[in-house]
């Protein structure tokens, strides 16, 4: 039996997978592992590409894809004691990525580990700044016994680059009532059940998406809705810590705009920072908004 399963959800990801799959199979310092791919209707050559590697492939229809449910499906197909979730466009930054990720399970109280996300070369400054704040160079352990003043970061978790014990996933699977941010939901389940979660910056991947101002607004609106739905917004310094990091982001923006080589003009940079804050605020207070408006504001169709 393999001790480790790497789970990939794919759709039209051949460009990134051409780099990701070789990087995964070149990992050092680990025992046997398997790779399970669940594809939801690729038409770009993804299927033929993944079949060149020793993977287990499961195909589903595009309509069947669901962020939480499909990850739970992938986990049921896996044989490993440790389930490694990796996005199709998250490229391991070194051949020790997997070793660094799973080494944290030497502590039997650790239920999950997530790694660093390093912005890709073409990333906008907004993404570089955000990832720099959220995914820093310092390792830390989220322990339900003492929260260490982490605020909103206590529940933060990303399945872009993460590993979960199989028995922990069985007890606290991805919450299928959430349309998106299923990683936030499973983190809350694990922590509330008493498991530790480790942030391991040495287990790094190259991963970033560029967003326009409207996209950022809608994304943060959905984040606010999810924080409220999971009842973690008012808990343990979440508000204070989130607004503190928002001020850090604003300060970074001002520093960037003094740089003549910076690609984002001042007004665009400020618009994006304001859009995130306003989107988050409205999402947190979505109960006061009409459904028709909420449907328009949501990026992930949270309201039908």
C-alpha cells in the first residue's frame, strides 16, 4: 500500500501540467506515492498528456464538478494514508517540496499541512503583495489549544498546496454545502475537532492568478459571505487582524506607486485595494442585501 497520494483536479490545464507532472515525479526524499487525476471535461489535450505518466485517471462531466464534492471524490479514489491536494497550475518550486510538506506529520497531532504560494513571474503587484502577506517565510503551527493571536489566519488554509491525513479527512471531509472556499470550511472542521494545522513555507509552489478590479471585488464579497456563514468572523480577533493586514496592503500599494517602473498606476492600485475592502464588508453584511443584488455581486453564484 502506498503511504502517499497526490490528488490533481484538472480541466484544460495542459500548459501548466506539462511542467507540474514532471516536477511531481522528480520529487526526492520520499517513499512510494501515487498520483490520482480527476478530470472534468478537458478538451485541450490534458487527457493525452496525463496518460503519458503513471497516474490513475478518473473522468467526470463538467456539470458534475463541485469544489468540495470533487475533492472528496478524489480522496475516495486514493490509497494513501496522506492525501496531498495540488492545483493543476501550482508548480512545485523544488524537488523537496513533497518531502518538506509531509515531514510535519511526524507529530501525530498534526491533521493537515499547507505550503507556501510564490507568485509567478507575470503576477500583478496586487497578487505579489497579497501572497507576500498571507504566505510569508515564517513557519507556524495552528493549535486549537492556544491560538497564538493569529486572528483570521487561524482558520486560513489552502488546498492549492496541502496535505491531510486520510483518517482526518474521513472524519472532517470537505463541506459540500459550500460552493467555494471549501478549504476554509475543512480547516474549521479540523481545528474545531482538535487537530493541529501547520503552515510550512519550505513546501513551496509557484502559483498565482491575476484579477481585475471587478473580479477582486466579487471574490472578496464571496469571502465575506463564507466567513459569516462559517461563523468565524467575530471569533478570536478575526476582524482586527484582517483589517490590520488590509492596512499593510495599502502601505505596500503606496510604496509601489512611488516606483516609476511599477505596472499599476496609482488610481488602479487604490481602486483594487478599496474594491477588496468594500467587497468583504458587503459580503459580511449580505443578509441586508436583496437577493437579486447578491447574485450580481457574487463571483461564484453563491445565491443561485
